[in-house]
């Protein structure tokens, strides 16, 4: 569809362009539509230079880095907000005070596209379920658009290829769900996989606010819409928002998956994810026999317990998106702790590490990456060496691995400090692992 007329001639302030490609492609799309775009980011220009270079060819895009100027938020026609903007942002407050719409890429797409949308959120499992659903829908002969919190994809830039025959599958993080709340929108089928405390550094140790943001995925649904929720988080959602759920609610987990169905991806958590995807496919009117083959063949998502190399009968797994203790526990359960050399550590998010720390004595060897979170738990792991580079950490891990073992990068912490982002961390691990000889 051609949505360019919606943006043409508008002055748009794009806040937090980032380095993952989504914000860059949002800005490029808006410029192509004829908008005048001001990219503002509180990071130094030296850090953001790759994004600047990618957009230099557009004369209608300009840049400001460093401290924000409130003037840029009260004199524009729209603010397009990126992930991680503070809840109490004075810049967003300034825009709203002056009647300036504040939007995000995903909710704008949902408003303008006019097609069925499946939205997937959750602390863990949302990426896997999103990609499982994409595979199922394609197997069913549907035209599918994949967007949201997907590396390198601008959801807005999907609009030109959108037709009435398409279905969109959007992975939605808590910030994108926050945008749904501000726009009073929810997808036709909402999928909520799991809920654990996360991002407490952003939410100021208030998991209730984190839950509130994520719950926007279903709070604006109509009675004929569907909410598919994993059994792990269903009691939490019902207790907090049961009286506000007016859509048809379906609870799913691994028990919904026939016991004779086999999966390529390892772990009980992936059978749980597949059960949720299966139930969501049923809500789309897709029969189980259509879903069975794509679920069986599904090989996983990059950075989610991804087997990236096998050298000398040692397997290397990139699980860089495991930024919570629950995710690392799931990876250890899938691979077997006693034959796993674990590389973990990074920036602190204020999460409770007690269950993971209790599990770590069963792990063959723990190797730590330096970071503020690592500093918090290092005293509990006196025998674990700590390294300031992933290269040194992986070399140490290899020295402790034997044939038949797995070397697992599953950090349980965020990537800030040593890496540009979690994908940079995973890319470095993958390159190092693939670079070793047999």
C-alpha cells in the first residue's frame, strides 16, 4: 500500500535511531515518503556514525547528537520514538504538552496497514514463537510480513509491499507494547509467551510497570479478537488484568503439542514455544497437520541457542539473547549442565540471580565476561575466571571442554559495555567459534 501521503510534508523528529538498522530504515522510509526528518539521539555522534553514514544520501534528513533540545519536540508534526526512551522523558512530555503525536514504528504500521496482525510478546520465547508462526503461515499458503523487534527490519518500511492478502507477524518488546498503549491499539491475535522480571534497570525495580507495558498487547482488543497466553504467565495476566480481558482467551504450553511430534530445536522450552505457536495457528484457522511440518523443520532463530559450529566433537552454541537468568537456565536444561562449559556475565539489569547461581555448581565450567552484573555475582563464583574480552573467555572455555561437550554463550546479563549490543556479542562469538580449526 502507498502510505506516503500520510507522511509527505511532515516534519518528524525521530528519537533514538540506534545501531540495529531498524531506526535507520524507518528514517530512510520517511524520507522517501517526502517527510523532513530530524534524527536526534543522546549518544555521541562518533558512536552513531554508522547510522549517519547510512542516511547521508537523503537531503531531507538531518542529525543532532548529545543533549536533547526541547525545541525539537514542540515544533514538529510528529515524534517517532525508538526503544528505551525513559518513562519520564521530559522531551516526550514536551511533545505531548504541545499536542504533538508520539508514535512508534509498530503501532503506526498497524494503524496504516489495515491487515490482520499477530503480535507476539513475552519475556522469553517471543522471537522463537514469532518465527515459528511465520513458518506455519507460509506453509499454509499465506502471504506473510515479518516485523517488529526483528534485527534489521523496519516495520514502517513494510508498508509499500503490504496488500490486503497479507498477514503481519510482529515480535513486540515492552517498548513497542508501550507504544501500543499510547496509540490505544492491540493486534487481532495477541500472543503472550512468558513473564519474568526483566529490564528492572529501566523500570526502576517495578515489575508491575513492565507487565503494564507488555499487557497493552491485549488491553485494546475487541471481543472477536484472540489472546493466546502461555501457561507460565496466564495466572499473572488473569490476576492483574482479568476483568479487562474481553477477547477470546486461549491458554497454551507444551501439552498442546502432540507427544509424537518431534522438533529440530532442543529443549523443553522450545516444545512450550511450539505449543503456543500451534494454538495461535489454530486461532488463524490453520489445521494441525499444516503446522506439523514447519514446526518439525524449524531450526531456530539466530542468537537463541543457535548451534553455530562443531569442532573436534565440541559444539558451540550462541545464546546471546539470553539476557535473563531464566533464559540461561533453559539453555542449560536443554544441553545438560554437566557437559556444558558456560560463558556468562555482562551488564546488570537488577534481576534475581539466586536460582541460576544455585544451578551453576552442576555446570562443568563457568567462564565469566566482565561487567557490572558479573561484579555483583563474582563473589559467589570464586573458581570462575573473569575476562575482559570474548576472545580470551572463549579460549579459556575451549581449554576446559572435551569431546562431547558444549561451549555455550548464554550471558544472563545485558551486553552494554563490552559490546555494541547483544547481536554484536553473538556475532563475535560465532566468528570466533567458526574460526577455530578442527
